């Protein structure tokens, strides 16, 4: 991807409030100066935090507090995004042993 072409770029980061996601968000806003960048952070804040973003970045991002297991919300939120990053992960080994339930409206 060239970073000098004028364009709108919509980035979607699942797990964007985590360590890598928050740093990736900063990187994306810094490195496409000629583009209108929008970063949507989709995170359930289970281990991440909005404290990773300074106030100027918080004003720019679009934040959705939701779980990637909520398929309807996730699918809807990913509409019209250009690039999707999947960084959502559970760092808790004990919690990861519990069977996952994905929800979807009938
Ligand atoms: N940090 C590293 O050094 C490193 C190295 C190699 C690979 N990775 C991988 O990169 C990914 C991100 O790592 P990280 O260090 O940023 O982890 P992190 O724990 O800091 O971030 C993960 C984010 O995902 C969110 N999350 C967890 N479950 C979710 C769910 N069900 N729905 C929505 N959000 C959810 C958490 O709230 C958190 O903000 C992970 O898959 C990790 O295994 C990390």
C-alpha cells in the first residue's frame, strides 16, 4: 500500500485496545498523512484498555465495546471497512479452557 496517495482509509482492529492494537492505531494515524484515516477499535476490554490511547487519539478513533463472538455486531461493524486486523486474543490460559459460545441472531 502506498502512503502518499490521497484516499480514505478505513481500518478495523479487533482487539485494538490491547498492546499491539493500540500501537498499531498510533502507527496508522501517523503514517498516512495524505489520507483520511479512520480506525475503528473493536474490543471487549477483557484485558485491553482505552488508557492505552492518549486523549488526542481517543478523539479520533471510533470505539465499539463488543465481543468478537457476537457475530451480528461484528459483521455489521465490519461493513465498509477497507482493511481488517484480527488481534483479539485471550491471554488467560485458565479462561481459554472454557468452551466458547458464538452468538448469532436466528
Ligand atoms: N505481544 C506480543 O509480543 C505478541 C507476540 C506474538 C503474537 N502476539 C499475538 O498478537 C495478538 C495481540 O497481542 P497483544 O499483546 O496485543 O494482546 P493483548 O492481550 O494486549 O490484546 C488483546 C486484545 O483483545 C481483546 N479481546 C480479547 N478477547 C476478545 C473478544 N472475545 N472480543 C473482543 N476483544 C477481545 C482484549 O481486551 C485486548 O484488548 C495476540 O493474538 C497475541 O497472541 C503477541
